[in-house]
C-alpha cells in the first residue's frame, strides 16, 4: 500500500500529461489532420467515448492506464507518454 501512496504525485503528473496528449490529438482530428499519437486515441480515448460504462471498456481503460503509467514511470522513458514520439 505504501508503494502505491508514494506514486500519487507521479500519477497525477502522468494523468495531466495524458489528458493533454488526448486533447491535442483530438484537436488535430477536428482539423482533419493526422494525430501525432494514435495510441492514446485507439487504446484509451475510444473506450471513453464508445460504450464507456460497459465492463470491457472499463477493463481496457484500466489496462491501458496501468501500462502507460509504467511507461511514464520507467527509468528509460521517465516523463514520456506512451505512443508519443
């Protein structure tokens, strides 16, 4: 439990960056431009906008968040959002 509590600040930073990444990519799409990070749209955002309360959508979002947070918190990719290059 202590390990999880120690990651609260890191997760908040990660989530804010993730939301910014999604917002930026949705803005590109609204201008008919190619998204720079389709990963966040295909593996996370679509499960928010389509069937968001279905159990499979909730599970997919959770799995993505776990994987993306590990990537963000990894020593090799610290501070980067998965799929962003």
